[in-house]
């Protein structure tokens, strides 16, 4: 599968943060921190597109109760087997 360079970059960040392990959860805000050249909104758009392609799986949004402002939340996500295969293909 050929994916856009921006999507590949985000997929690589997810792969690196999960140590390329499909069972390891990654926090979406961590992905945004490591994707230095993209805004948070662009990262979220890429994550949504990667999920539609079946390369990552996003879990339901969760609120962090430990010292976070009201309304702040995060999502856990996992790279899928297809996502790992895509990373290994190039």
C-alpha cells in the first residue's frame, strides 16, 4: 500500500513509541509531541486517516483526572498488524 509521506511519518512515530508491538498502547498526545513539523490538529487528522486505512486502532477517548484541566482528554491507540507490515515494507 502506498500512503502519503505525512501519514507514513505519523505511523513511524506510533511504531517507535510502541516499540513496534501491536499490544502496546500509545497516547495520542505523545504522538503529537513527537511529530514536530505538524500541528496537533494535523496529527489528529492523520491518526483518523490511519485508522480508516486499518493501520492503527484507536480506543475511546478518556479523561485524565490527574491534574489536568477540565475537558482535557486523550486517546489510546495501537498499531495494527497491517500497520507493522506497512512499516516493514519500506
